[in-house]
C-alpha cells in the first residue's frame, strides 16, 4: 500500500477505465500504425490514451513524476528518478491491439522506494479492470461492483503457464522443464498478471525483455492477490532502473 494519505488504487482504476473507453473505439479501426525505433508498433490509441492519463495524474497528483511509454520512446527516459513516481503504459500489447486481439491493457502503477505499491490494469475489450484496494486485489467488470480476487495455489498436475506470443518453442520447453507446468496458453500484454491474480493460471515465466511500465501495475495487482514476481534466481524485482533505461531483466510471476 502506498504512502499517500488515501488509497489511490480505486482512483487509478477509474483513470485506466476512462482511458480504456477512449482507446476502445480505435481498436480494429485501421488507424495509422507507426513504428518505434525498435520496430514495435505505436498507434493513435497509445498517444491519445497517454495524453488523457497524464492529464488526470497531473490533476490528482500534481508534481509526482510520471514515466510513460510513448513519452519515453519519443524523448528517452530520465537519467535519475526519485523515490516516488508513476509508470504508465497506455496500450500494453500493442501488437494484439493492432491485430484485433482483445488481450491489450491500459496500465498505471505507483512506485515507492523501488517497489510497485498500487496499480490498476484495464482490459477495455472485455470490460475487465483489476486494481489494488489497500492491501487487497480487486476486479470489476463494467457496470458491476468490484470484488476481491485471490491467486490460486499451484494446480498440481494441471498447472497452467501463461506466456508471450513472442516466446520461442525451445525456450518454452526449457521453461516447462524448469518450472514444471503442465499446459501453456499464449497471450499478449499485462493481462497475464491479472489472470494469475484471479486464480485462472499458475505461472508467467518471462525469459525475454520487457520495460518497467509493461509490468509494474500487473505486479502490484498480483502481489495484492497473494502472488509474487521475482527474478529467476528468486530475488526481489526492483523498479526505477534509470541507468538501464527502465528495461527489465527476466522474471517469473506466480500465483500462490
Ligand atoms: N525487444 C524488446 N525490448 C524491450 N521490450 C520489449 C521487447 N519486445 C517486447 N517488449 C515489451 O514487451 C511488451 C509486450 O509483451 P507481451 O509479449 O507479453 O505482450 C511490449 O509492450 P507494448 O506492447 O506496450 O509495446 C514491449 O514493451
Ligand atoms: Mg507495453
């Protein structure tokens, strides 16, 4: 839970949902797709969603530093960051968004002293939002009240791993041997953390690159649901890696 005087998770949920309502009509609409320096796609939805989120954060949390994906890809990341800042990814799973797949998300996380302490993730296409509320993880579906969610204990003999579409076949085999899961399901975006948080799967091993804004909100939700995100060596996963341009190392996210 964050150091702010009020619990900010529900407010972050409102903001990701508002941004979700803005980007959803652009899904499948064929609006221009540009390429970033690393060749990953960026859409008009990324830009519009980010503008809205930055405006809302400035209104509610004036002066708190925000590091956001599109801004970083255009202007670069700062050389140093303070103890408290927001990480924003307006459309995570941009490739899914572009190919008309529903597994794309809007993400905001608050980082304090290098750890994600509050967060919200919205999947606009399915109308689902997961967020922290105090030390709990909550889920709400459009038009319904939020309900607490919990990660599940390892489903022995039927453990499901969620993996990125970018994972290669031989890496997947090595990870199955290492972590002992029984089935896999490939999906884009931070929704993988949310499926773990609501007890629908057991592990998300990521032996490949991500950026801090891709995963911080998902980690906040998953940890509040009783799960974990650690390095493959079992160490704490930290944020604010300015000297590495906010790039993450490998990690493994788990339920209970
Ligand atoms: N080579 C690379 N370097 C850094 N990050 C990468 C990357 N390839 C993929 N990613 C990150 O992984 C995210 C997608 O994860 P997944 O494969 O689980 O959907 C991307 O988010 P965006 O879709 O917001 O660009 C991107 O930030
Ligand atoms: Mg992303």
